[in-house]
């Protein structure tokens, strides 16, 4: 007994072990319980299943939904509703993640490791696609390239100005979906990879340069292996994000019958919700397989330490004559992707009649007009004079701040514990559980928590359920950021402080967090940004008292008030940029500062 007691005391004397045990219990409750609910709902008969599962009663346990979705050959039912959308989802997610890695990683390297011009502009603007909801880039793509030959409604900018008709495969389908999704998630690679490159000990590269090693070999043999955890984490996050994306496939895929798992899940939700839950479960399984591959490739015995007590003077690569060409091309791409949408949203928010861009057809009444100044299906005042909008602004900011603070703090602590106990089963268990919520599609995740909230009256239609689901859903962002930051930090730094008897709390607040401030701050800002622009996760959970800006935007767009929708879209982006600017001034860090951008 004494021997066992001493082992237990020794185990819990280490802060990392205490953290892992506490979060293992919490994450089991907050992740595995919802997952079990998801599995349970695939085996019961729901009210909407009556038409496709005749003869069965509501609430009855059955495998009929599985058989119907996976084995029905009549009219190619299984192929159309499951197998083909699954192939489309995997192809779309893989190509989009690779696009995001290549584009975001290349820009991160140029900003941190070369003498590229306009670094501050590029670093600041590059995060815009992530700040903007993914569907805004999809809408901007349609606004730019839609023409009488494809699509419906008013023609796009390119056709209106030049008369050129873009082909259907360029406007709708796989190609534009990959481009839009890849651009939206490229900031993942920019933030994670760039943060490591900025903090990496430059002596490693300098030693290779002294030995006259070619730059391409330094990149392949030194730089890329060191940033391997960030590369794999970026691919994992981007892949899981695109797999769970709904808005982009709806806008750019559905018009040409390019269906993915999320769009099929939404379609089946109203007619066969049991089959919709099965699709959600398969999406979770696909994400889990990617996570397992990430663990196998990263390994448990490899070291990725890049921050020690040594100097980190960086010798920038001279781009020579190509500097202005690369800078010019990159600035043009960023202007089209990041700045043009803002102009588009601002312009569309003051246009009275769609398609007419004359000055006589413009007004600021949709923003600041008094009662009766405008006539829409949702109101007659400008959004800045609408009490409902101000209430939504307050809810969105309060919700995003709560989720960011809780998820960000937990992410830092989990990242510390996972790295310090790296290779242990408990560490792997907590790391896997912390990322698991991201593998569940946002719409399914919200629906599951709605079902859970129905069992607890204090959670139903409350602000608390929004905070809970948002915190759990965005914990992977903070955890991955915290883990990547701690992987760079040599344990010797903390060990030296331990020898002098410095407490764990002081070691965290006085040594570890200040050293990795840029990466850690991004772990707070990523959940904040995600929450500010989230729609799918909260749309089933909000009530009249807890409306957010995104749910208000959806309501206005559905009712045809496009001016209000564009104005709110622009307002969301401005608010997030203002918060980022404020954090930058107060702490010296921001999302873009995670990669430098000097």
C-alpha cells in the first residue's frame, strides 16, 4: 500500500500529470458523450424517417438507416447519397488542404526568411480571407465571374465590364471550390508555419550556409523537417475544416450537382435524419484517420525543439531581381482576394437597385438611415440605428471573448502538459480528445448539443449553451497552437528554473508564456475570429435573445435584404480587425504577428 501510495503521490507531484488527468475527465464528458449520442441517433427511428423506413415506430432501435444508406442499389440510391459525395468530399478536402499549405507556407517563408518587399502589408492583409466567413469568398467569386451563360440573377463584374463569359467549370464545381476553400484556410499555414520559422534558431541554417550548402537543400533537409509538426497540423485542420464546410459547396457546387457529405447531410436532415447522422459519423471517422496519420508521421521520439537559449540572428535570402516581381504578383493576388471583397461588400451595401452602380443609385440609408428612410422586407432603418443589430453585436463580442479566453487558456495548459509528457498514453489520449470536436461537422455538433440541452432546462435557449459548444468546438485551434509553441521550447529552460525552486505558476507566467507570446496569442485570436464568423455551429442553438451577427446576416439574406447582409458582413470583418489591432497595441502580438511581418 505504501509503495502504491508513493507512486500516486509522485505521479501527481508533477503539474503536467495533474493537468492531463483533469482534462482527460473533462474531455471525455464534453467530447465522447456527444459522440456516443451521435452514434445512438444512427440506430434509432426518428420522426422524419417514417417515409423511408415504413413499418417502424419512432424511437425504435434498428439498423435500417444503415442498410438504406449503404446498400440500396435501387435508382443508385447509395451511390448518389453517400459514396459519390464521400469521394467528392475527400478530393475537395485534400486538394484544398494542399493548396492552403503550399500558398500559406510559401508566403510565411517569404515573410520570415527573405528580403521580400512590403512585408508589413502582406502580413497584415494575408489574414483577411480567414477573418471573412468562407461563404463571402464564394459569393465574391460568383459576383466576379457569374454571367448569362451560367448561374442566375444579375451578371458579375467581369461580364459587366468586359463582356467575357467565364466557362461553367470555372464558375461552379471542383476548381472554384478548391481555390476558395484553399484561400480561406491558407492563413492556418501562414500562422502556424510562420510562427515556428520566426522563432527557429537561425544558427541551424547559418551553419549549413557556412558549409556552402545550397539553399534548396537547406530548405528540404533543415527547415521543412523542423516545421513538420506545423505542416501536419495545418493539413489536419484544413482537411477537417473543408470536410465540415457547408456554405461553399452550397454556393459553388450544388448548382452543378456537385454534392459533398455536408450538403447531402443537410438534404437528408429533413427527410431521413438517421441517415444524416450516419454521414456525420463517417465524416468523424475520416477525420480520425487523418489524426492517426498525423501522430504516426510526427512520431513520439523525434525532437522539434527550435527555441533554446541561443542567438537567433536570421540571414535573409536575397531575392535579387525577382524581389519586385514576386512582391508585385503577391500584392496583386492579395488585393484581389483580400481587398476587392471588402470593396464589393461596401458597394453592394449602398446600392438601391442591384446591377446599377451609378451615383444616383447609391445611398447610406441602409447604414445610418432613420425610420422610413429605406424599404426592405426586414426593416426600414439603417443597421446602425437598429436595436436588434446592436444586441447582436454585443452577443457576438461577448460570446467570442468568452470562448477565446476559455479555449485559449485551456489550449496553452493542454499544450504544455502534452509536450512535457510526450509519448505517454495519457498525453496521446488528451491530445486526441482535445482535437476530436473539430472532426465533428459544425452542424451535427450543434444539433447534438441541442439534444443534450433538452435534458437540462438551464441550458436550453441560453447563452451558456453557446459558450459551451463554442469553447469545445474551437479548443483544437488553441490546443494545436499551444502544442506547436511548446514543441519548439527546450525543456532545459524550464529545468533551470525548477532547480532554483521556482513554482510551476511562475515558470509559466514569467518564462514560458513570455518566450512564446506570439504563438500563444494566436491560440486566443483564432477561436475569437472563428466564433465571430461562425454560423453553422450556432444556427440551431440561438434564440430571439441570443441572436448573433452571423445569424442576423443569414436571416436578412434569406429575406432578400442583400444590402443589410453585405453591411453586416463588412461589419463583422471590421470588428475583428479592430480587436486584432487593439491586441497588437496592448500586447505587441496579433494573428499576423505570429509570423513576424516586420
